[in-house]
C-alpha cells in the first residue's frame, strides 16, 4: 500500500490500496469534463394526475455550473414560491454537468421558467416531496486533464480488481471524501469531535479561529487575530469580515451572552443552521469511520469478505445497483464466516464499520479491537454522542467497500462508472490520480 497525500491523512484516509504511481492530472477543467446523472428510485404518476392527491410536480433538470442549493433558490424565485416548496434527493457539485430530479409543491408544468444553463423537463406528479432516501446512486462520466502517466490507468484498474476480490468489477475502500470535511479548510470533523466531547469553547474556536494556509490571506489574518484577542468577543467580532457570516453569528451570540460559561459556547454553536449543526457531528463520525478503515487496511484484514466478529449487512438491488441495507445487519460468528463470505462474493452482503452514535453496537474480534482502539485514541465512546438537539446521533453502519464496473477511455483519459448514494467519485478516482486533493475537488 502507498501512503496517502498529507491532506487526506488529516481526515483519516491514510493509504491508497493500489501501489502503481497515479496518472496525475486534475479534474473539472471544464464543467463538461465532470458529468453526473442520478440513478432514480422514485415513482412518478402522469402529468395529468389529480393535483389534490399528487401535489408535487417532478422535473428532471440538467444543470451546467449550478450548485444545487443555488439552483433551488433561483428556481423558487422565478416561480415566486417559498424555497421550502423545492426538494431534491441529492446535492450535486457546482463545477459539473448534473442531471437530477426536483419536486415542486403546487406548481403547474406550464409555469416552469427558463433559466440560464438549465434544461428543465417535467416528468409527472407525486404524492410527496423528494427526499434523501429516493436517490439510489449516480452515474459518472469524468475526463482527467493533463495526466502525466495516463498509461498507468489500466494497471491501477487491475490492482483495484484484485482488491475487489473474486466478485466482478473494481473496488476501493468506501472512505468519506475530502469535501465531507471542507476542501479548502478541513475542520468540520475537528469541531464535531469537540462537540461530542462537550468541549464547547474548543469547538467554537476550531470553527472561528484555526486559520488554514489554503484560505485567502486576509481570511487567515482575520482568524489569527481572533486567536489573539479571544475571549474579548467584541474584538473577535471586529476582527471577522462580513463574508464570514456563520463565524460572526457565533461571535454575536457570545457578545450577547457574555461568553464565559460552557452553555454560552453551546448556544453560539446552536446559532448555526440546523443542517450545519448536524453536519459537524456527521463529520466527526465520518472521520472515525475513515480512521477505522485505515487501521483495517494497515492490519491487512480483507474488505471484500468478513472475518469472525465483523458486522455485515445484506443488499437490495435497485436498477442494477446492489445497495447495502442497514436494516438487515448480522454479526459474523466463526461458524458463519464461510457462508457470509459466499454472500459477499455474489455482492449480496457487505462488511460494515460504524458511524458511531448512542445506539452503536461495536463489532467483535479483530474488527472490534480496531473500533475500540480508534475510539479510545480519540477519548470517545458511543454514549458521548448523546449531545443536545441537532448534535445528538444514534449512529448507523456503512459498507467498508464500494465496488463498481469501470470503463477507462484513453483519448482523452476518462472514466465511466456508477456509485451508490453516499459514495464519492473523488474517493474512487483518487486511486487513479494520486494527485493533490485540491486538484480533484
């Protein structure tokens, strides 16, 4: 195994599983070089269905250079409706050509607007809004620009086929990608770990201060000033430029409350949008997960099949994708290893690791040792996730391996593949490029 890029090791991704030097290069030279299309699992009724029973218009939008949230805001503005009436199943990157579904509550097809760099096709009606679970996966068509060693792509694919085990296709560890933690400033997991430990002041300072060299110079200077003047929260507020809205919101709250008690710092963090509060704890869980996978790699345990003590989940098939079903888990006893191994070989079961929360039951055997050692190193245990409000998490588990069929093109160097929802194209492609993560964002 090769050691990963330092930016990746900082978020728990410590290795590549392929030994061959990467092809190099970078992604997203143009939006057209990064194409994503949702694999949908959402039933749609005809357009002329009764609007009383089916109040949501479902459209398919192909977007060029649009962040999903920004497009939803623009769409609601053009329709003169609340942003809350626009829903989708998965958030897509801005620097790409993306095709995805949106549901629009109480909107008629004839009122759909024309929006720059957007093609909007009405599909039908639905009785409820789209939500996260309605996305089965994504299909990707990605071109690599300026590769240095394009001839290495096929060799790397062979190595990833070996890592997949006896099943068809290629596979990589199902790490959480760099964007989960912040591409330019990967600190969300640091903040989340402080929250879970109840270190509220440390959590605020990790978010508001804590400059990174990848940030603009004036932002670094502002954060450095924050660390100099805290806990003078009026001075902190003066140091923060207006574009750092979330940081200023926390500083405002600390000025109001005095900023001297743990509850003041928790209240400051609760000034953040609820989805961002959840994201901070999710990032902590993701970091722990990445650390567990890296330790399993270092110990040489398999990813494509279980060892005694592992927790596996079984699969459901959606549009040709075999998706892990976390409602069907089973701990693997010594007597069941060979039986479960056959299920994994056919893609009908997946070895898992925890996204730790209050209801997490850790594995046994050597995998259980890994999970407990990582938590002990971080001074955590599952019950610590019993934090207030949006910071609480019961936890779940996640497959440790993601397998796909991949077609490699050479003129230009390109990759066509599909991934289940929640898995990252950049995590798959990092094995091929082995580039600076900032060139893959």
